[in-house]
C-alpha cells in the first residue's frame, strides 16, 4: 500500500520536472500534436489508412514465426546474418562479438529505442569501444549524460538555451554557440568526422520486410544513412515485432509515421536498404579511386530481439502493444505528458501512453508501476494512434495486475465482509477509496448535509490526505440529501408515455444522482419539452470508477448488473440516454471487454449522449420552442469532455448550440487535467492543475471572462470551477426550460 511518504516523493519528482523541464516539453509536444492535426487533415481517408496499417500489423504478429523464418532466408541469401536474441544480455553478447571480430575502436549509432532498451552502449563501452550517438537529440543527451524523454524527440525537454550552454561548456568552441543553426552546424561537423572514422555503423529499423530482407529507416536527419553505408560493417538492431510481410506493406506506414509523430507530411529521410549492398564502401583516404575499380566487402548483421516480445504475443491483453510503430502520438496528445515528459511518464526505456505495455513486457511490471497511474484513461491517445491500439485498456490491465501483485490473501476474508468490491485485500487504499466511489456517494448522500460538513473540517481533510492521499487543496463535491431518483419518484413524469413521441431511460450516473442533481433534473425537463417520456431507474454505477483504478473484476460485475437492469428496456425499444460521457464511453467501448458480444452490441447501439439525443430529436422535427435559446441565454465558454471527443460526439453539442443561436467560444485545449479521481490525488494535484492552467488561460481572456462556463463532463466542471472560481454547468442545464424563467 502506498504511504504518505511515497506519495510526497512522487509529488516532489513531478514538481521538479514541472519547474525544470515542463516548459520545453509543453512547447514541443503541443507543436507536434497540432502538426498532426494539420497534416492528417490533408489525407483523403485517414481512418481507412489507419485501419489498413492495423490490419498489416495484426497479420504480421499473427504470422510472426513464419515471417521470421522467411526473413532469415532472405537476409542470408543477400549475404548477411540474422541473429535472434533471447534477451538483452544475449543481444549484447552477440554485438560485442561482432565488434571484437572487427577489432572495432568506434561504433557510430543512429537513433534506436531498441538499443536503449538493451543498454548496448554500456555493453560496448565496457569493452573499451567508443560509442557515438549521431542523432542530434541523442548526441545532446549523450554529452549531457541523460536519458531520453520522448520516443521520437529524445531531447524534447531541453531548450535551445540549455543546449547552447551545454555545448559551450563541454566543447569550449572558438566562438560561443547561440542559435539553433549554429548548434546544428557545430554538431554536423563534429559528428561527420566521427562517422568518417568509425569501424561499425549501428542502426535500428522502423520496419523489416520478410519478403526481401529490407529495412526501412525513418529519420528527421541524414546521419542514419551515413551510419548504415559509410562503415563497412552495419549492425541493425530491431524488435521482432518490426517485421512486416512485404515491401508493399510499407506504404501506409510511410504516410502515417511522420504525420503521427511530428506532424510532417513525410519524414525528412525515408531510407529503404537491402544490405549488404554491392555498392563500394566510402573511403575518404582514396577519393580519386573510381567506384568501379574498388573491390570491397560489406558485412551486415540483423539482430532481432525477443526480450519478452514473444511472450507478449501470447498474452491476449498485452499483444496489441506489438502493433506499436513508435511514432509518439500517444505521448504528444496526452495532457499529463505535455506537462512532465518521459522522465516522469516513462520507465527504463519507453515513455508515453504505450510505454506501460512495453515496460511491462520487456522490463517487468515494477518498471511500469512507476508511471502507470499517469495514464488517466481519457482515451485521446486512441484516436491519435495510427494503428488504433486501445492504449488505455492496456494501461488498465497492467494496473489491475499490479493491484494483484504481492497480495498474500491473508486478510481476504475480512475484506470480503467490509468492502463491496471484488479486489484483493492488498489493494492500495487510495485506489480502493476511489474505486468504491459509488458506495461513498450513497453514504454521503444518505447522511448529508452532515457528511459534507464533516468532510470539510480541517482535521478531517488532513487525515484524508495522510491516509488515502486526497489532496486537502482540492474542493470536495457536495452530496445532496435528495437524490435525482428521490426527486423523480416524488415528482413523477410530466409527459405520459401514451402522449409522447418517444420513450427513453435516462441513465442516472453516480455523480448526477448523488451530487449534481440539477443537471439530471435539467436533462429530464429538456427531454420532456421535446415530447419524450422519461423513465428513471435504479441502475448501478457503470464501473467507470473501479476501472479507472485497475479494478477490472469489480467493473465487470457492475457491467453485468447494468446490462441486466437495462435489458428489458432495450427489448422494449427504449433508448438509453446518458449525461456523463465517461459512462457512455463504458457502454460503447470498455463493455466490449466486459460483456458477451451480443449484450455489448445491444447496449452500444441503444445508448446515446444527452446532447447527441437532443440533436437527433431536433433534426427529426421536435419543437425547440420550449428550450432556452441563445437569445435569452448567456454567451458561452464551452469545453468538451475527452471521451466525448474520442466518441465523436462533441459535434452534436456544437450543433445544438448553433441551432439555438448561442454565442459560443470553444476551448482550444484538449484536456482539463482533472480526469476523475486523478485530480484529487495528493501526488498528482500539481500536475493536474498545471494541465488545467492551459485551459484556464484561455477562459480568463477578456473575450471569455464574462461568459457562462459550460463543460460536458463531471471532471471538467469540477476542475474549471476550481481553476476559475466561477460556476460551471453542463450544456443540458443551459437548455433547461425552467432556466428561462429564472
């Protein structure tokens, strides 16, 4: 179980990174992310391209053993050697032997995360070999003796000024280096000389084609080509997952990889090599000898790495990790990564959203545990991923396995009696608290307002912070004594089913039912004003809260109970309308993992976000005259919810606002930083607020400061109220007919 000291140590580390690296990471990742948006907008069918790329990777991983053998035959037919290494030690032993046999004094390397994973530099340097990184970012970090902070742009955390100070201190040039151009030219001269004198060139491989033995290198600089062809010995190092069946299969990846990572329509250098090649070795000492007169031998070694990958292939939950093409889109689009970078949101080698899968697979679960909780499950990375990997689910699975690791079951019987979840007794108390939020909300509502008063007392807040890490600086939600269900039973429906055009079941999510009851009332009144008969049932929580803590078995139980309650209403043709986007995302996405296929499909196809449903009603002729319009309503500053955007539903809220003539200023920021329980946790509070500051900055401009703040998600409302000190409401509250008279 996490202690207060552990949480404070993590908070200190995050605070340090926010202060020292945050600004540079934010500037660069936001630039990359916007570049991706701009670049993919020019593709004729971006989604189809992603589907094609995923299908290729799925097929390649499925057929990996046979593709390995095909590749081996082709590499050997081309005159090279393929070595399949079991693990890092095995790979390094082989590479060291190659260096020894070639009496190598210097190895020059192009950028390769796989060699970082192996720590091949350290292995060679232990034998006295000089190893030089030739990628500019990697070389900067080698000079600074630091680890990469990003899969694609390793020195993303360093500003131009920092690099200038580093180079001036380390190399003492004749004239101080200042500008980016001066730094780049200096590096080019230094590295060019080192490449010329190298004995071995080492590269990674973005892809390896089984049918021809070719490797594809995708880089932003030209040094990778030099590394591969200037020395007479080339060692390419890649994970086994980099194999694709054919050269033709490379086409979609060429389109996607640069756009996804850095926003380039095509990366500066795409090199396709089928080594060893017949071309002569570059000899700088004999520039006048014609190529035709040279008789050189090239040597090529393809070192393919298992290091846990073949075991990942057999793991149904981690297998998707192997589809990753290392583009970094999941990092660039992540609000938390944008603030702290890979030195917090990363493990021994890999960083960003997909890093949890990689670290668990190749380095072990302890490495993944260091940063796994920084994934909030917001799902923005799913849309960004060019091979459509369900990254949040991988993070959730690893979190679940970490929850269960090391539990001896000693007090299992006691926990079975005391807590309503299905998790082991050793589960971290902070996770258990937030995972059982529905139970807490029921208790808090039943004892309100006393519960709210007690929770607000200074000593109680201090105790909560020390025991379960609920940050005392964060405002707590106020439980309502009369729940939405209580109100509805007392009030009854206003639109009889016999007189209504449609009949729906409004899903009473935990937050709406026990805390923000007013948005639930507004949703009912809006639907009734559009000639809909509304039913409100006693339905369990969706399981979003436990799932966010990695409590999959508990979430699974809740999913089954939700479906059992709604089943007969789906049979009767009633639509399910949901206010909270994160709960709808459960119905449309995560329940695929938790329910039988047919049950999932029925609930997915029969459930709607409330503004999506309002839009559909208006489009089908519903009379909007009873709704509050922009003519009588306030100007709006609107922020859509992460999962709402991933589901593609934000367009409906915008369309309804437009139909009702609201003046809307929409946020340009992807994430509010709250992410459910994440923003309440002591160790992440400052990170949460740092992410939120980007949104607050826009909503405090003169253009936005007097507008009504509107947000589609619970977390977003809470965060905006804390950041701005202004009331935030759900879009449906703005349309509430009752609000026309207040």
